[in-house]
C-alpha cells in the first residue's frame, strides 16, 4: 500500500519533503483490531512537532496521521463492537493501559503508557491502518468523511480546551492562534455560549479576516489590546509570545488554557518579558491540555452532529502531504488541511 512515511527527523526551515512516499505492507489486524481502508486523514500541527523532533521519541520509520476516517474491511477474531463497512474514526489516543489510576478515573489522557496514533503506532497517512476496536469511534451518518476528520483532533482537543476554561455564558472568550482547532472552537463557542463575545488574536491578516467571517466579535494582532479584559483565553500556537501577551489580557482570576503539545524554542527569550505583576498576579491561572480521552472524542462527535458543526477545510491528495505540512509550517492556513486517500 502507498504511505507517506517519516524516516528521520528534519528541519522544516530547510527540508521541504520530510515524508517519503513508500510502498508498505498492508497491516494484518490482531484479534481485537479492525483493519480500516482509510478515506481521509487530517493534517495536524503535531505532525510538524514530530518531524522536527520536539515530540520524542518517535518510533521511526513511522506513518503519521491521527485524524483518520476509514471503513472496516476486516476484523480480528475477538472483535464485537463493529461490523464490516462501518465507518469509524481514529484519534490521537491509540491506546492506554486501562488499569492505572488515571485510566480508571476518566483521565486516560494522563496515563504513563498512553500511546499516540502516528507517533507510537502507524497512523492514517496511508491506504490502510489497524486500530483496537475500543479506540475506534463510530462516525455519525450526517458527517461526511471530510467534515468528520478535523473533529477527531482539532475539534476534540478544542472541545477539551473549551471545557477547561470553565467559561460561563456571557463571559468573554479569547482565542490566540486561529488554525484548525481555533476555528472549530469559535464555531462551537458561538453555539454553546451565545452571549459570550469572542476575541481572536492572530498574526496574519487573512486569519483575522477569516475569524470575523466566522463570527468573531473582534480580531487583532497577537500584541493588540482587545476591547476589554478577557475571562478565559485558549492558546493554540506553537510559540511563547502569544502566551505572554494573552496573560496580559486576562481579567483578575482569568484562565489561560494552552492547547499545544509542544512549544518551539525560537522565541523562548520572550519569556523574559514575563512580569509577575502584569501577567500572573490577581490569581490568574495557566492550564495545559495533555492529549484527549476517548470520551472527549465521542462527546464532541455527538455535539458536532447535533449542532451541525462543520469544519472549513482544504483537500490535498495523499502524495502532497509534504505540501500541506509546509503550508502549515509557514502559517498558510484557512481551517483544516485534509489528505484524500484514493483506492484502486
């Protein structure tokens, strides 16, 4: 089967083709696994972190991709939950131990044996993949493959981030960074919190215009001053500058939720601008988001189906995965980027 494979760590400022189109064997499902014919796979900024070596240690060579939609074409002997031709999704959570305190208390995302799709096990940048039946997610009929794929990570992690803000209707929400996750959080918040103004910070004018088109009440540059102090802000950027700037915009008692698996080091010196009195005093909080649970994915899919929540997206053929990644690296983003996998 054709697959886009990461074989070595690369610097995307100099390397434009980090993934190699490779013929790989079609995987064989284990007793409790499903074999999926992949139709689409979303592209996530985490793939950039993987390629550039910030998420370590990747199991190389690896097939990336963790926003996977496919149909069940074979089942292991012990599979009970799914039938052939069922349409399912695979998200960032590929597996967890199931027995530790975190798994048993509903925060399996914190499990020390958490395994990530496309990092610890082969993902969806390929024609086929396998997944344990307990970590697959049935896709609602009303969601097309293309609409559903970004919901599995950008949407689900955005939903978890929004939940962690503890926002109440009428309070002000800020979003710093406006890519795949940011645009879905904006759409979701407008429906769940209709009286809450949403302020968007983005360094690119095109992203700010896009945010306004989707209903943002205000949009400005990363360093701009919003119309009023903000109750909660979600940061979806790979940088430190937006973190410091966002803290300066919070109300007393406000909360910043950082929705990023890693931060790049190029602007780490910006942390030197952090002043306790301006950025942290008055009981401001910082909360990180680590991975997602299966419940996050399934709850968000249900919400997206009920609210008819649709992602904005651009389609690329599997063979152009490198182009999609480089565009994302260069902040050429409008909604989500999705790889389309064609089968003979």
